[in-house]
């Protein structure tokens, strides 16, 4: 019975937290009107759409950066335990590097590394 009671308490806390956040938002939000619908930069109308400034060639480079960033995310903790685990840790890291290298080779084939 105590398991159901703790589950009901956690559910009540979660629903209460969501309700409290919603009520806090409704209480402090700016009402949609003339002030909220004005342009941001000193009242000037924007000359172009916000997304038109970014060229599509930045997105593949961003994805490659994220691939290498994820690699580093796994390599730092791996470096601290590789001596204690042994050969299986080395094999697993090379499998991860192989998967990431496959992605880099695919991006290279698709022309993501060509800047112009």
C-alpha cells in the first residue's frame, strides 16, 4: 500500500508543479498587444526574414561538429577507465570511431566539406 501512496504523492507533486508553472506563466506573461507585436530593434521593421541570413552550407558543418563533439563526450570518460577495463574498452572505442568515421566519409562524399 505504501508503494501506491508514494506513487500518488509523486504524481500529485508533478501535476502540482506543472500547474504552478502554468499559473506563474499566466500571471507574469505580457499580454499580446501593441507593445508585444512591435519589432525588436528600436521599432525598425526588419529588412529580411530572420532565417534568410544563414546559408544552407553551415548546416552540414554543424552536424560534423556535433559528431566530433559527441566523440569527445565519450572519449574523456573512456580515457579514465581504459586501463582498468582493458582490451574490450579499446575495441568498443574503435567501433564508435568507425561509426563516426563512416559519417564523416559520407559527408565528404556528399560534398559537405567543400566550402564553395
